[in-house]
C-alpha cells in the first residue's frame, strides 16, 4: 500500500481554527496592556514634573509657570527639556498655576491612548499641588 505523506484539509482547517481562537483572545489583551503601559509612562512624566515643581518651590520659594522652555531651571521655568524630560508621542503635558499647580496629561489625537476609556475616561489625567489625582480610577487600576 502506498501511503502519501502530508496533512489533510480537515487537519489544516482545525489548526487554522485553533490559531484564530487564540488570536481572538490575545490581540485585545495585548492592546489593553499597551494602553495601560503608556498610561504608566504618563503617570511617571506627571510625577517627574511635580517633583521638579516641588524642587523649584524649595529653591526659589515659588512654583514655576513653565515646564520646558530652557535646559536650566529658573524661577519661572522647570528646565525640563531634551533628555532631562521623558516626552511622549501619546500625551501632551501642560501645567497651570493658581495657588499651587495642576499638571495635566492629555491623550494626543491619533494615538492609541485616545481609546483609553475602559470603564473610566483616562484620556485626560491630572495631578495638583495637594496630591489630588484625577480621575482617581485611572491612577489606581493598573
């Protein structure tokens, strides 16, 4: 009897079906983890700015009004530019000053972070000089 070597069409279709089921589970999980990791990067950048603000307040006895207009910290500028600051392709960072400061990270349009709304809209996160983080769920669920 002459046996041919190889796979039958049914065997190939079973393998393709198994791969399809695995991919249907893996791809959304991967996207969720990418969004979460980029959110952590935004948290780190916000905390880096807050740390520089507190350092500026200790040095000059006031909070700065600008994040990164120069390389050297001054009374009005934190000096976070170039390699001194972790910039992001996914977020825009801004700072407002009132009696303290509020640092915000806004997801850029066209980035994956625009879809960061799994239960809570995390496309805009902020931290103020009192340590209040908003929205709190975005800072807690990692």
